[in-house]
C-alpha cells in the first residue's frame, strides 16, 4: 500500500528538518502521486544536494523534482533582469553581503 501524499509530505518535511546542514526555512515541499517537488532557494549547491539526499531517504518517494534555486553569496542582477532578459523581483541584499564579507 502506498503512503498518502499528505503523509509523504509530512515525512519529507520531517527528514529535511532533521538534517542540520539543510536550511529548510526557504524550502517548500509538494507531493503528488508519490512524486516530491522541492521549491525555494538555498545558499549553496551542497545544500541543494543534501536536501535531495534527505528526500531520497524517505520511504515511499517514487520520484523527485529538485527545483531548488541556488542563491550564491555575492551574486546580483543588473537592471532587474536575468541573463536571459526575464524580469526579476528586486531583493535588497542583507547587511552582511553589502559589507563585503
């Protein structure tokens, strides 16, 4: 018998919360028919990989779509547009980024 999507979602969130290396404050979890989708952002590629590893540990996950965006420290967008010309929302940089750490 397959886990319900609600139960699977709860298990995935719990697994992400249990991994201290994953900043799950900006990660959203979606589940449909056993397929888990991760949305949101993390500050590094290794956290994206760790989140994926954590999800794969959960019994009942049939597939994973890791749509997490990596927001590298010090990256910025000029004129509010990405490299491909898409309009982006302006986000002010945190104080520690402006100070050039």
